[in-house]
C-alpha cells in the first residue's frame, strides 16, 4: 500500500500523518507543495500510488505568496502573520487544485478527498449554498456587500444586531470578526491587530483576541476585509458547560462521526490555537443527554454528505441552549486533532484505515 | 506490504499497530508546546469523576478528581492555570472508591462546590453543598466577565426552566434570556407565580432583554418588588449576572434600585452588575453585603452609598471604574466610608479604580485600617506611590488580608508586600506602557 502525500514537509500535520502511515506499514510518496508550485509536471511522480492525500499547505509564508501570485495578486509579498490576499490565495490554490485533478486523470491516481471538494469546502458561500439546499440547520447567512457603508445599510435592515463576518476563503479564524452594533455602540471582536503607518494600514493575525471599539479601527478592518468577500452569519448564543460557551469539531470519516472535540472559550471564536480549551464530552452528555450528542453527530454527518466524493471532513457544530445543533462550517483540513482518539485510533490512523477499507471494497 | 497483509494487521494487531482501546493504554503524551492541542484528551474509561471549585473571595482554585478502577488522579491549582496532577494507585478498587469519597468530602468541608451546575440535570446525584457564605466572603475574586456565576450565597446557580417547576433544594435559580430570543419576562412571571418562589433564599437575574442597550432594569426591579410577598424568604439577590458576550458591563442599563430595600426588608446580600443608569436614594436597610460591579460609577451613586443607613453592613464592594464609562467619583465621595460610617464593616473593596493611588493614600491616612479585616483595592491602577503609602500605614493595623491583584507596582514594592505577615495578593502586575494605565474592567 502506498499513499501519495501532497504536503508541506515541515510541520506537525506532515509528521503526524507519516507517523500514522508508518504504524500501519503504509508507504508514503511525498510531493511538497513547493515542488508542485515550482514544477507542475512533478504531479506525475504520484502516478502509481494507490491513493493521494492532499494536506494543508499550512502557514508557510512563501507558499502563500506563491498562491497569491498565481491567483493574480499585484502585491503578493506578505509580512509574517499579515492578513492579506485572501481571494488571490484562494484563486491560486484553486488553480493548483485543478492541476492536481487533471494530474489524477492523467496519471491514474485517486484523491482521498477530491480537489474540487477541497475547493468547495474552502468557499464558505458555496458550502452555505450546499448546506441550505440540504436543509441542514445553519445560522441565517448571506454574502456580505463589499463596502463598509453597504454592509451597515444591509445590517440595519435586519432585526439581529450580532453577526459573524467571516472571509469567504479564510481558515483558522484568520480575519473572522464577531461584530455587534447599535446606534450608540459598535464593537468588533477579532484575532486581528491593526498597524497604521503614515501611508498604509496593515492587518495582522494575533493569537490574542482583541475587542475593537474605535469606529475608525472597525471601519478600517472591515474596509480591508470586505472586498475579498465575506459571509455574514447571525451570531447565535452558544450553550455553556460550567459557565463557558462551547462548540464541537466533529471529524466525519466515511459517513460516520468519529473524533469529537468539545472546544470551550471565553471568546466568540473557539479555535484551539486561539487559546480555547478542550472540554469534556462526558460532562456534555451528562448535561444534555446522549441524544443531544447523537443530534450533533447527525448534523455533522449530513454536512459532510454535502461533499459526497470526500472521505472525511471536519465539521464545526454549534449547540444552542436547548441542545439543538447548528452546522457552522466544513473544514477540508479539519483533521489535525492531536491526542484525540476514536476506537483507539488517532484521526490520521482512522482516515488511513477507512482509505484502505474503501480500496478493498472497490 | 500488500493490502491483504495490511488488513490482517488491522484485525490481529502486530507490534507495529497500536493496541486496542480496552488494552492497557499508556498515558497520553504530554501537551504539545503550543497550538491546537494544548489540552490533551483521551477517551480512557473514567468510572467516577468530580470537579470542584473554591471561589470564596480568598482564593479561586479548582480541584478535579477522577477514578479509573483502582487509580485516582487529582488535578488542582488556581483557576485559569493547568494545575498540577497527583496520582494514587490502590490495590483494590473498593479502597480507591472509599478514598475518592473521603477526599471529596474533605474538599466540600473546606468550602469547595461542584462546578458543573449550569443545567439542572448536571445537578442530579451531586451532594448538596455548604451553608450560606459569610458576608466577608461575598466578593468575586477575579474580574471574569466571561462566565456566569457558578455559585451564589454558597449554593450552585442553575438556570430556571419554566417547563420544570419541581422544587429543588440547595440551589439558587437564575432567570435569564438569550439575546436572540428572550422569554425573560414570561419566565420571571412564571417563576414568581410558582411555588418555587416561596422558599428561595436567593435569586440571580441574568440577561433580561434581547436589547440590553435599550431596556434598563426598571421592569425587573418593579416586577420583583410587586411580588415581594411571594419571595418571602429572599436573603440574596444578584441583579445582572450578565457576561460580556451578552452585553459588556458598560452597556448594561441599570435603574433606581432603592425600591428593593423597602420591598425586601430581609435582604442581606445584594450584588448588582452595571453602573449605567444606576441610582440610589436615601435608604435604611439591614443589608449585610452590598456589591456593585461597574465599568464606572457616578459620584452621585457613590455618595448615596456612603450616606446610606446600613448599620449591619459587613461587606462593601464598589467597582469605581473610569470616566470613559461614566465613573465620576473622587476620593472625597468615599470620605464617610473611610471615617467609619458603617460600624460593622469587615470587608472594604474599592476596586477597578482609576484613581487607586489617591484612594490608597486616603485609606492609609484614615482610621479604617483599624476597623476592617479585609481591604481590597484590586483591579485598579495602583502604582508604587499608593503601594508605599499603604506599606507605611499597615504596621499596627488590624488588617488580616490585603488584595491588590492587578496592579502597576514595581517588583521591589510587591516584594515588600509579600514580606508582610498578613495575607497579601499582589499578583497580576501590569506592564506600564506609554504611561497609559487601565483598570481591569472597562468596556
């Protein structure tokens, strides 16, 4: 058994997957994103592998700049952690994904998660359309206008005054804003830092979530992000455990909800790299009952079914106070959940086993 | 290796394959240094588990115990930290079970309470907890405006559910709505009309509207006062257990709370969150503990408190705040308090204050240090100046505990405090940047 792996050869994702492959005696044929970008024909090296796994390009700045350049950005250079070029990076990534898809046809390999699905999961508007069409419970959402004034105009027509604004093509909570407004107050909570110089304004990702209340800062942030495309979702009150709000990341593999992480945060964003804590599933079941967990798993499975050709996907599920689940998003690379086990398997082990079973069944 | 071999391995694990779940599983690896997996979780089978917390105003610590068979694991430490873990192995499971119960009982005796009490079903099977706390322990240690109150008056707080009106002992109900759909008004009415109201020693009022910036608390105050005869045993009220996600503390619109004192003559504990619109006329009350949390308190309100006739008051906690959020008080407004207008005062908390140095100097020059046991000037902008004034005044005072956590004092001055023989908290020192100092709770 040999799996082709398109990945960034530095970093935990790569190491963890290779460790899992080794444990299951699966050979890995590696192709780095950098090689692939430098030489598109290198995709041919994956010919003859049984399966190909496309791993996240990760946080590599040069890679992101390359994607931005490929996506048509006129200023692809980015400072470390800078929030920039969301749409261009996405366009570039999609172009490479298309190339991978073509390579799969030409060289006869199959992707565990097809490139087209990955592109769709990375597009929050497309994912929202699919969820809505499938009748999956979701916060009310619409694609945001691309200017601040138009956004405020649109929001003033809505009853709700609390919104999440998420970049259509972002990930890891980069650029995600929790926004609430009222004629007397405006507040934007986001892992975003502003840097103003005489002639420029830059946004940076920060692990420390900031509350912005200065209207000029809020407008500056939104004016920088909106043109890249954002989705506007109603900000629903999450249920709490031990007084702290939580949501779930559910890894769905082969139509089954497997690894489930309860993420708790005092902030509106529960991403674990932003300092959220993993909570105990036992206390959730104790408080809300086994059926509530089943409902969350059910919602996650239905969300994953919106990407039917994909073997796995990490679904974020919000739980309301009455225990009812709402699907927030599907993450193409949502399987990095170290130290979480399902039936004794890590996420990568479970994905590998399912890949093999799928191959065997075919 | 081929597919078939691979499958054989899956079915009959070889050395290269991870053991199955039910086998002896080694402990999970230590937490990775950073990133997604800061808290490792492993689905090992836990037979028994209890999570307790002590938040008595002196300290804020957690204590978790779990039992897997005959092995006990106890993790404890300050809330917010990862804590440290101790393990105990016993030869027999029975012994471990008895030890588990013994340790839990000991902690409950020390005043720890179960933390996972946000819903009623979480309460099931949990032993009742301690008696009402003494007023001196009424304060909230931190400024955690991200979490709802877990306990009030020493009892766990549970959200009221109008579909379940069966009486529950040893808990305090919280009535609150959500911001997207609030049934607060209906829930409050149902609660007050039900038999539940007749026996409750305390009540917690949470988010009362979907429009917290528009709707002030006057309808809550009048609603409670009108039904005061139904709340005949009410000793404690928390008006505004509202976390930042529901409404920032400075957005909460309060109202005139004077009627509460008249309507509830038995009221002993009152905690209010939010200073905007908060008013108080002349009052006489036998209240024992009064706490007002705010981003800013008006001079009028502070004066009204300082001139109130509260002969039994033991605990007074005011979050004075900053001018940015409506704080207009000065040291002069507090003069009557520092001169001892409350003869029974034991705890004085003048917290979250942006003139903390002036305040510390005035406190140091007054006689109040000989009257009270606990002085709390935490969450403010205290620097070395105020710190030194206090240090000079402390010898010979009757103070037992001094809380100065969240401060801008230098290492040297903090050291001097730590060397004192009384209990002192000078933690959470803030970096002074560009001469801009902040109180802990604004916005």
